C-alpha cells in the first residue's frame, strides 16, 4: 500500500496526474468547498453549474463521474454526496468513504487522489478520518492513494502508520 499526501492547494493538485480524483460534497456547500471548490474554479464553475441545475446532488451516497481533462490532470472526477454538515459524523463518513472506494473499484482505478469526507470542514479529526480510511480501503484492491491534507494533518496521519510498518507512507511537499 502506497499512501502519499498533497496540500489542499490548486498548484499542487495541478501537479498530480492520476486516473481518479474523489471528492465529497455537502448540501450546504454553495459554492463548493475544499478541494472540490478548487476543482470547480479550475473547471470554470462547471461543477457549480451542474449543482445549480440539479444534475449533481449532495444527497448522502449520490455519486457522479465527470471527465477531468482537459482542465485537470485527472482522467475522471467523482463527486460523492455527503448529506448535511450538521448531521455528519463518523458513521456517515464511513458510508461516504465506502461509496468513494466503490467508485474507484467500479472504474478499475489503480491510482487515485481523495479528499476524505469531513476533513475540509474539520468535522472529523485527522486520526478518525485516517482510521476510517484505513479500515475501508483494506477491503478494496486499489494500492496507491494520494490524500489531500494540510502538512500538519499529513504528519499526524503519517505518525499513525508507525503501528503498520509494512505500509509505505510519504508526505509530498509539506
């Protein structure tokens, strides 16, 4: 298992060239927040338009795949509904994360970048998010992940790996 980290800044996301970008969307996110907001900006507001037109919903578990190119270096962008911010907790984060990982598996992805649900809003701690991600991805075949996290959170999440020495973890541009 290879897990890397990239800061939540457009200049770093633009340097990545991967098959899939997985992003959560909350109902209250108008305009989109976190990495999804950066992607929306890079795509000239296309995602905001699709949300406004009702073609993308943030209802819990809803999933949408969009082409990433030519605006991004990702083949596809998958947006997964995370429901309401006020109702979000670890069990819902786990459901959203599992839906994200299912999408990666359905699309037969080898390498993906993900913003863990609840992290951009700081609803979930780095520890809880990493524990949920580790448990969820154990069930999937994907072996290379890039997590969108701040340098501080990336260091914290990397420290959690010390209990699992068989995995390779790295911090990209902290």
